[in-house]
C-alpha cells in the first residue's frame, strides 16, 4: 500500500478520500466580561477549559480583550461539550 493510500481502505488515496472537502471556518465563541461588561467573540485559542471532579471545579477562562481582566466562569456539561468540540485546550484537574 502506498503512503498516499488511507490506512485500512484499499485503493483509496488520501487525495480522493478528501476530494470535495472545503476548509472550515475557525470556531468563534461569544463571551462577555463581568468587569467591563464588554461583549465579544473569541477564538478557541483564547479560551482554556479546566475539568475538575465536580461542577465547582469545572470552569473556562479567558482574558478580556477590552479591559485585560482575567475572567473565570463555571462550565456545565453543555458548555464543556461545546468548548471541547470547538477545539478549546483542556486541562483535567485531579
């Protein structure tokens, strides 16, 4: 099997397997700052998600682009799902 063939699929090259796929727009998340009340959109790279043993220790954080405040907000199951699905870096707390 050649290097350009998708592993586990005979006769299908990587180029043909991904033919027709378009690039995907980067994910943006809406957020707000409790200090300055600014509302903005952040790229996944601007957010951090910490997953702890309980809802009290599971949160996401970012730096407000308007005032520079460090913001930390609780993250329920749905928020965790959206952030991890959108490529936000995750830290598992023990």
